[in-house]
């Protein structure tokens, strides 16, 4: 299996497919983006006006000795005001542009994030087993954030910066071909510099991004494992592991910063050198009478307009790189198939509303995880309406796997699982899951309140029903004793509750939906004997008239089952009622003897 911390290093190059894939997210806000483009053009126009006004002022009223003093002053005043107006207009447009781009970008990434999150939630369990939660979280947070850069400022601004460079160059050539030729003489140097710099910066930057992502994922997991770490007193060892990754990120950053600094210094140097040359050649032209001083200043100011976009492009390059890499990862994730897969040949799913009770049939079920060994082999049995089927067997026999097939957490490899004689794969999966309550082995409580956890954030479930469920499982007393009752907070993963209390809450969660089928995976395994007695009683009530598949260690839970299946190595080795199996004197009888000895 691949290391879940291995990062997929995308090529981080612009791909035409991005446009196609991004378009649905951008389309709703296309007017906003069009407005941004318009503003960019307007402000560029204003920017071009500045140097021209300057020239008019210098070569006009400043030099024109024939006019009257007052006249010249008032002309100057007008040009000055024009210049200020142009500047103010530019600032205002810049302000609007900033707001608008941020607003556009935020809305797009909000949509992307929502899509991404729900997609991650609907991918198959096998996908989650291959990818750590921390890594997926990074996709949803920082990769989407990078995308924001791309959407709100990146692409638009960069394309525009290019346009601007060409626009300014065109103006320069229009004004004075010789001087313009001189200024573009340094261009090859800048281009060569950026090609060299690019290669190096690209590698360094990608290293930073992927290391940072891994570091985040790593931290999430290490913090999540705090209890284990502490129990074994391994805080230092874990902190060291983290420190190593942290250092790796820092090193990568150092490289990037170095490449950046060198690049910018050299570009600046090239631009400055050009400026000096400009002064010399321009000055000569002015002295020789080929050029007016105002024209020279104008040329200079236009030339100065070049440095902004050039710098910006260099800077944006990395941001864009990161954004393209993120884009690739995001779309890769979105292309991950959902589970269950959409129905083939467009057949509509069969309706399967909740009916109070159901029949479950396994027919020659086979299952393997991925390409792994066979975990379930030729499993066939029927749980008639209202029957309880207990499944016992050693650890690793495949009990949990078997249960996960009923509500389609996974799909069978061969054979079929049927509910009321209909293959579960033919049913609407959300309807199916509403009919089946699954209490998993690893209980999970969410951050929120007790009531949130029992009704799983579904406001349609009334408080009354929640109380009834709590009452049934015998958890009402302990919830009532909590400071805020149902509204008491639950910490992440229910860390402030005992295992037994968590189990009771998980059990209440299963009952509150009034399912047709109960699927319990060792639901009573970690409950103390007093709670167990209560739960045992609750179980009897809950199982009455309801179909149930129960994996249990406790003899008391198993004994009353209508049918007991002994699962060994993925095969059913014995089946029958308690009495029948005891009489058979096989594995089950052995188990009961051991259990009796322990008690
Ligand atoms: N998510 C998984 N991916 C790969 N193999 C798994 C996975 N879950 C369980 N297995 C393997 O499948 C077998 C059955 O596991 P499981 O159904 O959990 O057994 P049980 O619940 O009876 O202890 C074991 O060999 C286990 O290693
Ligand atoms: Mg198990």
C-alpha cells in the first residue's frame, strides 16, 4: 500500500482542461469578472494619461515664454489638476478592483470548497483508507486557498500585466523608435534571468507546498493521537518527528526565498542600468534638439511603467505555479469516483420506504478489500422479519466486514445482499440507509451537544423522540444528570464521556431513527456489567419485532438470538440456535465454556 503521507506531485503547469473544469464555478459570477477586466482597462488608460499630461505641462506652459505669466500659471494649474484627477481616478478604480476581485474569488472558492467537501464525503471508504484525513483536509483548505489566488488576482492580473508590457512598449516605440530599441535591448537579459530563475524557483516552491501540506496532515494526526502518545510518554519522540518535517519545510522555504531575492535584485539592476543609459541617450537627444525635455520626461515615465508588471509577473509566477498544482489536485480529487457508483444504464432505483421491519438475505456473498485476500467466502443466511441473528467468531474473522455490506458501506465482490428480497444495490441508497441503523465498533461522537449526537444534527427528530431513545437504552438518567442535559457539550470524539456512556449514546442514535433493521457491531463490548444489564434490557426491547444482525462477545446477548452464525476465516463454520450449537460441541460450545469460566 502506498504511504498515505506520500504527496502526489502534480506537474503544476497550466492545462487547458483547468479552464473547462473551472468554468462551471466561475460562470455564476462572470459579470463580476467582466467588471474587473473593464476596470483593469480603464485604470491602464488612466495610467497612460499621466505621463502625457506631464509632457504637455513641461513642453507647454513651462517652456512657452511667449505667453503671459498668469496664463502659464493657470495652464500649469490645469495640467496639475488633471494629473491629480487621473491619480485619484486610478486609486478609486484600484480600490473597487480590489474589493471586486476579492469578492468574486471568495464566492468561487466558497462554491469549490462546498463541492469538494461534499465530494470527499461521498467517496468510498476505500478511498479514505488510502488517504489520511489530514491530507484531505489540506486539499479542502490550502489547495482551495491557492485556487483563490489564481481566480481572484492571478490569471486576470497576469494576462493583463502581459498586455500592459506590450501596451507600454507600443507607446514607447510610437514616441521614439531609437530610444525604445535601446530600452528593449535589456529585455533578453531579463528573459534569460527569469528562465533560469523559474526552473529553480519552481522546484523549490513545489517542495515548499508539498512539505507544508504533509506537515499539516501530520500535525492533525499527531494531535489526534494525543492520548496514545501521552499514555506511552512519547511526547518528545513525536515532537521530534514533527520537528523534522517542520525543518524540511523551512529549508525548502529558504531555497525559494534565495531564488526570489536573486531574481528580483538582478531584474532591478537591469532596469536601473537601462535608466542610466536612457538618461545618456535621451539627454543627448534633448541637447541635440531632437527631443523636447517634456517628451523625454514622458518617455521616462512610460518606461517606468514597465517595472511594475515585470516585477509582478515574476512574483505571480510562483503563486500561479502553486495554484496550478492545487488546481490539478483539486480536480483529481473531484474526479475520484463516488460510492456507491451511479447506477448503470440509468435504471431508476427501486423504492424502499421504511416499513417497520425487514428481511435480510445474504446469498453466496464474497468480499475482498481491494486486491487483498478473500475476507468473506460463500456467506449465505437469512434473517427473517423480526429475527435476531448473532454473529460470533475470532478477531479478524470478517464480522465487521460482513455487517458493513448491509447498509452498503462497501459492496459485495460476488453474490448479493438483499433486503426484502431486493438486492441492496438496486435500492435508493439514502432510503436504504434510513432503514438500517448501524452501530459501528469504533463509536464516533461529533463536537456539538448530546442532542446533536443522538439525532445526528437532524432537526426533524424531535426532542421527545430523543428522550424516548435515551430512555430505551437506559441513558436518560445519565443525560439528565449532565449540567445542561441534552444541550450539554460533547467534545471532539466524545472525549469527555466514558466508553460506556459513548456506547449508550451511539445506541440511542441508532434507535432514534426507528430503523427496520438494527446492525450492531460489538455494541456491548466495552460496557461495564451494570450498564450492560440495563443495555441488555434495552436491547431486548429494541430487538423485539425488529430484524437485527448482532456481533457480540457477551454470551448473554448471543444466547437469545434466533440464529447464531460462527464465522471463522470468512466462512460460516457453524450455525444454529444456542442449544443446537452447544449440542454440536464445536467451536461455539468451546467458546461458551470459556466464557462461563471467565464469569
Ligand atoms: N479497511 C480494510 N482494508 C483492508 N483490510 C481490512 C480492512 N478492514 C478489515 N480488513 C481485514 O479484513 C479481515 C476481517 O476484518 P474484520 O471484518 O474487521 O474482522 P472482525 O470484525 O471479525 O474482527 C481482517 O483480516 C482485516 O485485516
Ligand atoms: Mg470487528
